[in-house]
């Protein structure tokens, strides 16, 4: 069997899970928020690889952006209503 034949006969998972009809039945917004909190902690705790110069600066800057993105999503409140996920993130900085 040639390589192309194998590829056409192999059933791959849905590459776009957001198009899954049952997505809203299985999706847990709170679990998603928790995963983003874990990712933020992981970025904060990961070491810097042994690189120097511009590559090091790029790595550090990327880590800052990754942390900011994950932390913001980790602080979000989520609502799933009629198949629409709404994330609310308070960027005002005033938590009173």
C-alpha cells in the first residue's frame, strides 16, 4: 500500500474541535479557566534556555506576553449560553 493510499484510508480526528456538535455538552468553562491559570504558573516558573543576546531577549519577551495572556484568561469569568462562550476580563485594575 502506497503512502497516499494510507493517508486517504486513515480517519483523522476532527481538526477543528469547535465545529463539533457535541462541544457545548462536553465543554467545561471553569476547567478551561483553570488550565489557563496552570499555564500562567508554568510560564512564570519555566527556566530560560542557555541562549544569549537577541535570542535570550526574544525568549524573555515572549514569556512575558505568554504570561500576560494566560493570566488574563485565568482571571476571566466564563459563561456558556446557547453554545456561545463569553469570557469577561476586567482590565480596569481596580478590584473593589
